C-alpha cells in the first residue's frame, strides 16, 4: 500500500509540475484563431500579433459583462500610464459585437481591440488554445516575441508592472 501511495505522489508531482510550466510561445492553434476588429474585419490572431512585432505587448482577455474585468480597469489604466511605450491589445470574450463595442467606449479602453466571436465563449476554441480559465487574463510578450508572462489575473498587477519595467 505504501508503494502505491508513494508512486501516486511521485506521478502527481511530475504531472502537476509539467502542467504549471508556462509556454514561451503561443500555440499554432491559437495563432490560427479568428477574431474581429472594431471595423468588423475578420483576421487571425497571428495577424494581430504581427502588428505588434518588435514591441513589448500586454494582452488582456476580458468581457464587458465581467465584474472582475471592470474592477481591474483602473489598474490597467495605471499600468498604461506607468508604461506608455508598451502596446496594449484587448481581446473580448463578449457574446455580442454591439455589447463589446459599447464596453470599449464606456470604459475608455486605449489600445487595439478584437472580439472573439465564439458562442461557447471562454470554453470555445480560442479560449482552449490559450488555456483560458479566468478573465481578466493578462499576457506579456517581449520585443522578441517570447511570452514572458502567460497567465496573470487581476490580482497580479505588481508582477505585471515589475515585468514590464524589467523588459523596457
């Protein structure tokens, strides 16, 4: 019995460590995912990222209906003010185009905006491709295109700001 318990603990620790290791690049599946810009044009996530090549970029995945997203917006604006040379990309998981656009205007979000039109929302193909389990979700991509923070949430602004300062 002790051997089974010991083996179980070893296997659990191996698999749990492997799952917590954050990727340094986005998956091929995520890069193929389609989203819509504010003008109604559809493009791939890879094309969104190309617009920010060579620049330090923060990606926020959010939704206008998300209370945690709304509560975090003052911190996002503080981060933007403290890091004005950084590009900001907002990807919305809103269920409707008009609600998304109204949310951008209401909250005066400055940056590039895209909408993931997936009826399954966070559990849809884009969400799965970036391991989305909570919003707001933040990622930082450095000037070389490497992911330096893969998963941060609304309580991680100190970590986000420190990372941005170290990469500028």
